[in-house]
C-alpha cells in the first residue's frame, strides 16, 4: 500500500482545509476547463479575424512542419502552435520491462490509458492500434505527426521495429485546439494519469517549410526571443492543472529550437542555452529533450549523444530544464497515409512519447503491486524518472543540456519493486513549520541517493522582460542529509554560467526537484534525511514525494505519528472518535488533550488506538498522540485541533451585522472570533480578516468583514465561517440566505465563492459565485434569497446543530481602498424563514379579486390580527365600503374591539419576477371613516423595504364613494425571485374610537414585460460543401433578438460582413472556419465553427474507350478518367 505521512507542527481547528494537493480537485478542474473553453473560442475567433486583416496564414501544413494560429498575445504578436519534429525502447531500457525483456517484468500497458494532444487526429484504424485509440474530441482529420506520436507510445508491434513503449495500452487523443480545457476535464472526469504534448508555440527562428521567420519581439530584445525560458501564462496554467490534479503527469517536449536560424541572420541563432519556451518551462511537468539512438542500450555517459536540435535550459530563474532526455532521432513509427504505413521522424516530438509511454508502464507496475486503483502521484512518478535516470553529459549531476540524464525505465521499475521491503518511495505532507526526518542505513558499494519532487503552487509571471531572475518557486522545500558533523546538500546549477558543472555546496532555492547524492557512503553507517521549508507554505501545507536508493535491507523504522478525528468542531457533550493514522507499525499509543476537560467513553482510554471522548467544556483543544514501536516513538501535536461549542441559541430571522465584534483584525486563523462566538476564520499565508477596514467599507453601522491578502505578493485564501445550531429546523423550512458584499478589484479565483453545508462533517455546497456577480468595484451588491433548503436537499444533506456558511476569497493584494486592489467585504448577513404556506406567483399578468377566497395570498404571522374577506358593507356603520370594486368580494381590516390604535394586519403574497421586466402593482382601495389611520405596501427581498407606497387618513367621504386606484412601481425588483409583497393596514383611533377605521382593498393586478436577454449566437449554411467559385448563403439563427451581426469568413469573399444573412463566395479549395458575433443592447455571444465550409475544385472531365473503331452491333467500354473526385 502507498505510504502517506502527514507531518505537522500545528494543525488548526475544524474548518482548516489542506490545500496541498490531497486529492484531485474536480470542481476546480471543471471550472478551469469551462473557463478555458470559453477563452479559447474568443481568442481563436480574434486570431482568425487578425489573420484575415493582416494577410497571415491560419494553418501551415507540409511535410516539414505543422503550424496553426492559436491567439494574439497582449503585445499584438501572433502565437502559433508548432509540432516539434526535426529504436527508442532500447535507448531508455523500456524493452527490458516488456514481456521477454529478460528482467522478469511483463509490463505492456494492459488496462492503462495514456493521453495525447497533438496537431490533428490519429489514424485510429492503423493496424498497430487494434481498436485501442479513441479520439476524445471527435476530430477526424488525421495528421502524420499525431499518428507517429501515438505509435511511439502504444503501437502493438505488428511491424517489430515500430513497437511502442506500451503496446497494449489504450489511448485517448485530442487535437491541440482547446487543449488546456480538455486536459483539465480529462484529469477531473477520466482519471488522466499521463499525457503527451509534442508541440509548442513558435519561438525565435521558425522554419515554416519554405523560409525562416523571426517570431521574437524586438521591442524587448534583438538578441533572443525573450519568451525562451520565460515563465508565461501557459506555464502557469499547466502548473495549475497539475496542482489540482496531483496524479496527472504532463509530458512536454523541450522543443527543437537550438541552432535554428538562417545564414547571416539579422538576429542571433536560437540557443545554444536558454531555448526552451512556453509550457516546457512549467515547474510541474516532465520536460523531455532528445538524444541519438543507443541501439545496444546505455553503458556509460559517453553512450548518450546529444541531438543537434534539442532545446537546452535553463529557465530564466535558473531552474533545471529539460528534466530528462530520451531518443528522438530517426524514430520509426506509424504514419497516416494508410493503415499499414510507417515513417521515421526526428525531434523532441519523438523523445517525449518515448518517456510518456514508458511512464504509463511504471504506473501499471505500481498498481500491480499496490492494488487496483492505487497509483503514484505525478510528483512521485516524476521523482522516480529523474532519480533513476542514467548519467549523461561531461560532468556528474544535472546540467542544462541533458537535464538529470537519460530516462531508465528498468531502474525506475526496480525501485518500485524494492519499495515493499526497503521503503524506497514515500508521499508526505509537510505543514507550515514542520520538518521531516528519517534515519537510513547505507548499503555501501553504491551511491546513497535521495530525491524529492513536489507539485508546486503555480507561480506568477512577471511583466514582459528579458531573462528575469524572479524565482517562480512558491513553496520552497529544502533537502539535506546529515551524518555526524557532515551535511550533504542537493545539486544545483548556475543560470549565469550554464555550461558549468553542477555544485552541491548549499541549498537549492529555485527548483521543485532536489537530489542529494553521496558518492561513496560507508556500509552500515546511519544517515539522516532532513526536509523542511523556507518561509511560509502557501496553502498551509505541501505534499512532496521522496525516492531513496542505496539503503540496506531489513531497515526497521520508528513510527511516524498521525491521526484524524471524525468531528473537529463538536458540540459539548457529543462523542468524537480519533483515528490513528501512524505509519511504520506502532504497537502502543498515548493520547492527551489540553485542556484535560474530556471524558473517555465506550470502554476506550488514553492508550486506545481509536479513543472516543466527549468534550465537557466549550473551547479550543490541543490533541497529542505519541506512537511507539520497538524502534522508537514519534509525537504528533495538533494545536487547536478541536473546537467544542455550546449549542448557541438561534431564532429567526437571524442577522449578523458584525457590530458586536471585539477584536477587529486577524492575521492568524481563529477558532472563534472575539465577540462573535459562532464565527471562525481560516486562512493560508498572508491572509487577513478585518472588521474595521476604513471609511466606505460598511453597508450599515460601523463594522463589516473584509478578507484580503497582506502583505501583497503571495496568493492567499481566506475563509470566514459561521457555525449555527439549526437542529430545530427541517430542510423543508423554506430558509433563505441573504447578504451584502462589495469587491475591491478582485480577480477570478476558485475560492471567490460562498458555500453552505448541513453539518461541519458534510461536503461544501457552492451557494453563490462572488466573482461572476461582483459588479462595480467599491459598490455594494445585494444578494437575495439563496434557497438553503433546496441546496441541502439537492445534495443529500440536512440541517444540524453545526450548519455552516463559508465566505471565501483568494488573491494576492490587500484592499487598500474600496476599489483597490483585491478582497471582498461582507455585511448584514441574514437567514429568514419564508412562510411555508406561501405559494409563489410566477405567471403574469396576474389578477386577484377575492371571488374564490384568498388564492395565493396568505395572512402574515408577525402582526396583530388578520384581514377579512367580505361582501356587502362592513359590520360597523360610518366606515368601510358598501361593497366590492370588482365582483362581490373584497378584503378589509375589521377594526372593532378588541382592536386598539396601532394594531396591524398583514396580507402577503410571494412573487417570482425572474422573467418579468419592470413589474407594476395595481390595486383599488377604500378608506372611509373618521378613525382611518394608514395603508402601506411593503416589499421583502431579504430585508423589508417598508412603505414603498402609503396613504394616511380618510380617502373617501362616504361608504358609497368609489374605490381609488393605486399604481406601485416594483421595477427595482425586476428579474428577482421570492419577492414578498405585503399590504399593511394600521388601525386608527380618531374621535376616540377604533370602530371607524375599516380599510378595504380589491382587484389586485401585477403585470410587466419580459426581461431582455443577451443573444445566443447560432447560424447555418445552405451548403457546407461547395465547388470553388461558388457561394454560400449563411442564415443567422441567433436567439434573443440580436440587432448587430459581425461575421468573419476565413478564405471567403468578403472576409467579413455585418449583414444578418450574408452571401459569401469561396474561390480556393480548403476547409474554412466561420465566426458570428451576435449583439443586442444586453450583451453579445460568439459562435465559431471550425472547418465548417469545405471547398473543393470542380472535376476535370476525361475518359477513354477500349476501342474507338468498331463494327456495327459491337459495344464499347468507356472509362471515366476525370480528376477532382466527381460524384
């Protein structure tokens, strides 16, 4: 089984979330996928329009290169994806782990799936694939490059020289359009483990098949393309995907740019160093360079000969790239000309699938030994590949040419095999202030080597500049080995002297890969591994992977103590069970709690492995476990781990305005806010909570809750959490949450949300997206009627004594004013129980004249008496009407005894205005009598707006006088649901009596117009396959009444149009993309159909006859010889 150790100095209270990649964050990945899919559509359409306007090619495809325009960057530069082309299995020892390899392994990828993104579809019918390839995006236009890459990974070996690394594995393949969206989706929903990406953006000098072109930005540098080595947005995005999908290893080609350029160039040739770009610079991917084939396999470092093209590092901040190398020269694999076609290609495009296909075999081996569904983290797989790579280059250790060396699949598989007996692989969580130590015994006769790799938090790209030194590492871990007075440090390289040999004289503060090598350890001598961190860990913790070789057999280990509790925010008196999670086989346990006001129950005690306790006094508790075996003991202390609360009184409506707060600023997590005992605060590094942020930060009163980052620079996550005892309420109680918030320049992040959950042990349910609804910076937004019971029911949860609301924020700057720079402020948070008898009126126009009862209206519950339904006159003389305004019945307030002056009667109905624009209320009223007080119309949308219309005193002179009409504007509530409208009649006492104050209402009407919506763009064509010189009639099918249309026609005449239904001619054969942007006064929408129009040349007629001179009665056989595929 996998060994996962959790090392902590301090764990916070119940609401603490571990952000250190504990599991695949499916929600974040799916959100990222949707965001990137939308972004791709917009950027692709903009790029197409730019290309048409500037006469740029959209696609370049020939025997030498495939290039496709993806987007236009912020500096106006077109960005093209380009393939990285210019007997791999033996070179990297993968053949030795296949069946018959001679080393006892039978790995072939059975039951495994590898992923591929490339420039087109794979020829899935090729004889080498035997039905194992699926095009995940449905693309059908094949390309030789995609097919060759696929064969390198999974070809079955019908032709022996073309056998892939994993000849029985499955493949899910995609073209490179919208790759980031699809990568995130596959990681979240299809358990992607390994993917191959043998392409990148054109950088520096690029050969387009006919000529050299310079793709650098000369406004920044004329000496090199500044984007070589530069940590840009794509590297950040791929790091984010890897961070949210900790079991997914992305394999990326290093590129073929070294030495590129023409003779006598105006700008220097690319390289030799600093010529890897785009996602190849990402921290969390495996970047693969290319070397010559080693037919007989590796023997010495001199066996590894560098290719003439493979990209060399460093990254601009000095990180080691590439990570490893593999064969990429003259690699023989599948081609797409036919189902039995093959070809030889060179490039890092070829070396990368060698590594990716081999990596999936290592996951297969790990699963075989550890059980179905148990896989290594991507950081572990990467650590194994780097740790076991064969030495290459002129000097020991890593370099910027070969990275950590030549991949050795056999050596990596052996380490996995040794893990059960030697504990050679560990996956460990290091928390803020924590350190990991392990004593190991050297076997001797071989180096003692330790490697750590961690999937780091994505870095933040700096502004466009040449070779910025800014480190992109966020969580900086440090590895060293000690023995007596000796300390052994990891390898590191010097960015300013890239050809120098690696050193190991101090800490490595730039790489998220660290390796310590002790060349000649003494046999039987103990060494101590020490791993800690600098600064504060973003997210509060960091998972890292540890690989060790060179240790002796039978090394017993003391325990590594760890535990969890099934409830960390219990009510006093409730039972909490603690679970021992210690590793390395402890045989005894000693638990303690501080303070000691706990009671062990159900026959357990302080020496139980799984004790059960009740917490007798409210407050924060430290929990300590000492785990012991014959080799020693280990102590785990989790400070403020348990926070017990007394059930707080709770009544409706509940409102939190933060006016009772005592401590007004928090820069550390708090289990309880001083003055607000039902609130807690959880944060990562640099998070901050303030209740007095400054003028303008309050919706009401003088306090509100502002969460932001301070100081600036490091991304922080803040959670403000309320825990409420709602056990007296059922999920059918019709509970609604409302609040006010403003943003201070906040950017979009996954934690800019509001969540709820039925109890503190349930999963969080997203209730509101703050960023998408943020409005104008510095302005208050009113959020109404979040349906608590519906959200809980839909997610299988119920209300409890620990119901929770969580307000989140994530960014990297403080709120220095209401409009800058980041952060959210919250105020006047309300939970209201809506009358469960209230039915919602949502069909308009709506009329109620009381002829058949109250209909959907109901009597209020917080008043003094009810309205009465009546026909004819009221019981008292000299007040009220003589009858109804419409029909026979009306509603009135009977003000006779026992009513007293000031008594109120409430009549209410709930409306859904979500599809109604500018709703308007009309009704008729009768107010005759000397004691008449007043009639009011109130509206509730989370809080009451009283007297939006009112009238006081008598309005008629006699009972028989006609009713007056009132018209009330409700447009402020356009588009909102669950809006309560209330008639509030108040009893008067004029002339010393209440009898003469009957108020009547009749014929209530609500109407308005439908709310306009932005368009949903859509279109069709009368023909999508035409001959050259013909035209296509496009028809706009957009909904929601667009008023403007912006068409873009790749390859068409015209190239663009603003007509609703344009005619477009196509004069050149090809596949062409069409884009429509439809706009109205509310907004716009874009529809792009890639390759929508197919234009073919008309046939050229030609034929022959088997005989042109015949006798009468004989026949002639005619043969069509026309070209152009006539139909």
